[in-house]
């Protein structure tokens, strides 16, 4: 591993598994990491806690905290433990419950995250996209409106546009500060409409990115996602982001050029998912530079390999600093 002389300041924006996978690689190069994480999840343990207690959904936050932990310890496993039985407990994740309890004890969600960060010896910081209770809604191509992340994912129509309710929700002050001071801002990987775009719709985030001197990258997903990005190319993903923002703020798109074996492809066919096509000409026509690398992991799922992806991002930062 080649550490760069000065640890870069990197802000990553997204949610879900993709974001936590990328953080595992980036933490080896810098401790100046800020993960800005979506808070619109209304499914699973997070959704139950959100609806029953009126708290921000902690699941994606928890995953990022564990991903940024310095070492694999017993406490990491404790935070990821999921109860398989118990009236009221079944399906809940212990880390989610601990974050909710600490929020009540410490008085606010950001303070709870800080306390957990100390326990796990987290490299960097994890912030919710907003501290307000927001709902993700979508207008579908047939004109219908759907409210709630889970309902959007399972609706049988294609998504035309997503938006937040309330529309003018504010970010944590630490988020804007981190963006202003960043050397690089990374969007994704993750679910396009439900993990990446919601964060960019929070008031003040996009203007802060515009004003920042940071290089901005979008990491395209390796596979399409049923119900969100069926048959989308990398250019389609990028186009949707820019349409929601109404402006061009992205310098690079990072896409996977590695092949995926037949066993994994067969697994994804059952989910109606296929590899995301690059469509390089369309990307460059939008004024965005394209980076193609073999980034797929050797695991049973077609996820990004954390170290490979981190190296590509570090290379972009170094090249941008020299230019």
C-alpha cells in the first residue's frame, strides 16, 4: 500500500452497501474521511425504529461506522449482530438499537454517532445527510406519486424524479464544512434514486460542492438494480443525477471494465440485473472524464473491490493536485 505524503480530505456521499464497501478501502489512505449518509430508509430494522420511535434510520450509518473501524474486533461484530428470535427483537440489529439508545442519552443523533465512533475507533466521521425527519417521494413516468423508499423500490413503474418531503431540509453544519475543505467528493456507489440523489437534494449541499475546489467523482454501480435502474447505462446514471441537480458538478465517472463470471451473472439474472454498460461517448459528451478499471471483487457478489476502487480515487486526487 502506498500512502500519499499528505492525507487527502475526502467526502463520500451515498448510502447502502456500496458506500461502506468503498470506505473500507479509503480508510487505508486517510483519516480525513467524511461519509454523508442518506436517512430515508423505511424498511427493515431501520424502518421499524423510524416509524415506532420517530428517529432517523440508523442502518446505513451503522454500516459506515463499522466499515471505518480501524480493526475487526468483537465490538464490530456486536454492532452488526442481528436478532433472529424474540418478540419485538427479531430482525432488529443491535447496532441500530445502540445508536437509538445513545441518541436518547446524548440528546441528539450526531452526538450518538460520535460516541459510537470512539468505541469503534473510527477513522474519519459519519454524518446523516440531514437531521430532519424526511420522506423520499417519487413521481413515476405514468404520473403517479409514490411516497416512501420501500414503496418506490417496489413500484411497477419507472421513476421519473425523486424529491424530499419536506423539500427544504437542512444538512448538518459539519457536512458543509467538510465539503468546503475537501480535496475530493465522491458520489456513490449505491442505489441511484434512493441512496445517492436524496443526499444531493438536501438544501445547501450542491452549492457547497459547486463552491468547493475538490475534484468530484461519480462511481457507477457495477450492476443495474431492479426497480430503480433497469437497463441503465453508466451514462444514464450520470444523466439522471445531472437532471435532478440542474447543473454539471461532476468531473469524473469511474466505471468497472472487469468481467463478471457466469455463476454470478446467473445469480443476478434472477434479480433481473445485468452489468452496467459504459457508453463512454455519451459520458464524455456531457463534459465528464471517464476512468475505466477492473474494479469487480472476487467475492460471490459483483461488488467493487475496496482496495482497487480506493487506489483509483487516490490516483485521481494526486493527478488533480499536480495539474
